[in-house]
C-alpha cells in the first residue's frame, strides 16, 4: 500500500506525538505497540507536518528522535497541523465543492433536486458511474448539517437543504488569534485564522501547547456536558498497558496553570464516585445515552468543588475519603511588596486570604488533599511566619523539610 501524508486515524499519530514530545524519548526499537513500518510512516508524517521542530540525538541505545518546540519563540501552535491533514476520498472533495455551488443561491432544495443538478450541470457528458448514490449524498448532507455548513428543514415528508449564511470575521482577528493559543479548543481559532493573514500580536511567557492534540476529545466532552450524556472512554497509561474501558459522566474540564495539562472531572457510573481523568491518558471517547441524574450529580460535584485545591477528591471504588483538612499559613512582606498580597489573592483558588495588617496576610483553606497545597505554599518559603494544619503530620514534615534545607546550606 502506498504511503500517504494524509491522516486516516488520528489516534495512531497522537500516540507518537505523545511518545516523541510528552512521555519521553524512545528509539525505534522501544515502540512496542506498533510495527517498525508503522513507526517509519508515522515518523515521516511528523517530519512533514512539523518540519523545523523534529530533532534527534544518538546515545548508547541508538538514534532517538524527538520533537523540540520552544514555546517562547513559537507564536502559533504547530501541533494544530495534524488536524488539517485528514484523509479524504475523490467523492468527498467532489461533493464538497459541488454542494457549496449548488446551494450558493440560498434556495432550499430537496435531495432529488440536488441529484438532478449534479447529473445535468456537473456530470453532463461523463459516465453515469460518477454520479453519487443517493445514500452517499444523504450522508454528506447530514454531515454538513451537523457541522453547521448547511441547514436541513423538513417540510411534509421531504427534507430540504440550504446553505447557512457566512459569518463575517472582520474586526475579530486579534480575538481569534488569542483564542487559538489559549483556549481548550483553540484549534477552531487556528482554522479560522487560515482564512486571513494576522500579524503575530501575541507572545506568551507560558505557552502550553501539548494539550492541543486532545482537542477532539475536549470538544466531545463539552458536547456530552451540554447534552447530559454518558461517555464511553478508553484509557491507557503507557504503551505496554492494556486498554481499559469505562463509562463516565463528564462534569467539568480543569486546566493546570503550571503545566497546561487538562483533566476531565467526571462521575464514574459503575463505581459511583467522582474522579479526575488526565486527557493525555485517554485513547478514545464516544458519546452514548443521556444520564438521567445529571443535574443531581452536577450539584453534588459543585459542593465538592469548594474543597478541591487541585484535582484530587480522594475517591475510589474501594475508598471514599471525603474527610476535609484545614490548612493555613501567614506570609510577611515589606511595605513596597504589595504584589505578594496580590499574588495570594490571585492564586488562592478555593481558599481565603485575610490581610492581618499592613505587612501580613493569612491564607486558609479546607481541602480534601492538603498535599496539593504544599508545593504552592513552599513558593512563599522565606516569608512564612506561621504554618498550621489539622493533620499535624503535615506540619512536622513541612518544618522538617525546612531544617533539612537549612542544613544543606550550612554544610
């Protein structure tokens, strides 16, 4: 079979991008799940789409290929290119331009009218074998109706089709440029930007681009949340791991402000508990039936949210630890360091910040997992004057770490 640059199955290429860029660098012999030929084909596709971002090094295990992307110098996310190389058939491309032309006059037309026009206007003088089947045309019209390109309206027993009006993007170029780089489904903005040239008006200090390869999963999750549907997902933690299927009800999407990693906060139907699922562990996702108790579970999750500092709820099938711990610490800052207080306000999440005096502020929170607060608290380490937690073991470990660090500097 001839090699094709176009992508038929995004899941395979997504696996290689994760392996090359996210999970670590591997040699050709370390890819266990696919054949050597598949590896060569997918690597060739990546080299084509991401020219200028592929690199390699040679070590004792062999030649290691990887993606090297400096987000400080990259104005536009290059990983969006994989969504713009989907494979298509001759009939797909033929029907696209023919349908857009036939419905360009804005009039409503039935399936039979469209078929007659294709035969009379576009295939006159050609073999009748080129005429698309009625079922093929109907599927294409239904697909374009779902995409919002055309409008389907039933009159009596006949379905009529017309083109949706074009939306003007004039004046929204900068907004789209910003949206395309920071939003969970920014690939939509990237497609829109292809219609016109926009100068690079934005530069990002922290530009998290890796989550973009899960954009299709994010869109499916948003759709399921909106329609209150159950999702059938498949998860795989690494290449050797078996694929695990589960039914979940998506509640909300969380995005890490530290690394850009996205989590799907969901209710697991079988285990009857809430959990956070990493998008980069999901290999497939499909919408299923409506979940009747969605509103009840959403309200329950909203109550849980008040005590989630990161993503941990400490719930599993065997263990439901809804116990809440209280944590607090005080931060001291100088007269000209009000930005420290502003940072506490900006980053407190589910906690509270109380200004005790001109130079002291106190953070406090009631959380399920106090360990999620500790790394953030340590960023104020030289300013903390008081630290307390209802779990005294946490307090002992915190100050023990300070003593160890002090000893390292003294030695």
